[in-house]
C-alpha cells in the first residue's frame, strides 16, 4: 500500500512540471518560460561612503587574532583612562652606622661590672682590644645583630636572631672564690 501511494505521488509530481505562480504579473512566468537572467550590477566607482568611514577600523579588526578573548560585559573604561606613573623612592639599602660594640663577636666581650640598683640596670663590657663600654637593655652588641635583652644582678642576656641566647655572667677571681670557701668552712 505504501509503495502504491509513493508511486502515484511521483507520477503526479512529474506530470505537473514546474509550478506556475498564478499571482505573478510576469508574462514569462504565466506562459511557463523561465525569466530572463539579469546582468550583474556594475561595480560602483566610489564604493559605499559608509564603508569609507569604517575602513581603517575594519582593517585593524582583521589584524586581531580570532582566538582573542573579549569580555563584552567588562567595562572598557580602563582602556581610555590615562596611566599615571608614580615615582617611588628606592628603599635605602644603607644600614644604620655600626657602633663600636658591633665589630666583634658577642662571645669575645668580657663582662666586668653590673649596676643593678639603679632605675635602669647597666653593665660594663670590655672588648678584645681592652676598651670598656657601658650598655643597657636594648643596646646593640656583636656582629650578628644581637641586642641585650635583660640585665640582672649577676648576668647579662644577649639575643641574636637565629642563634641561642648568650648569657654573660660576672666571673669572680680565684681569690674571691677561695675567701668564700674559707668563710663556709668556718661555720
């Protein structure tokens, strides 16, 4: 049955030929003839004046890569804003001048005296050259950026970054030690 319907449809379509437009006013179309082919329009000598305005922008558009990511939702004001360059002064690479206490290693200083009964405790240190210096809490000492952290009645604590705390204690002379031992034995 399907084959019969398909065959009859094909016979009817072949017998009708090309459809004629009954509403057409063209005399050739009503008679069944093909309309004559129109010649292509002659190219304009000057071109479209609207294209002349867009031509430089279009050429720049063609130079852009086709895979450029364009975000149409992003504001384009940053493109038109002037770029302001702020001159910054280079950071000073010069360090503070070194004090005489910063020329030798902290272990090379010898603690001689501690003044702990005052408002601010102070200590006297002697460097390897024999020069004496009075220091207090916060004074810089040593060639490894050390600072005096605390001064007690018997010792001075020096902190150096990345190193253990150095403790300088007052050394008593051998005669003082002997006197103390004799005093203990007498009791």
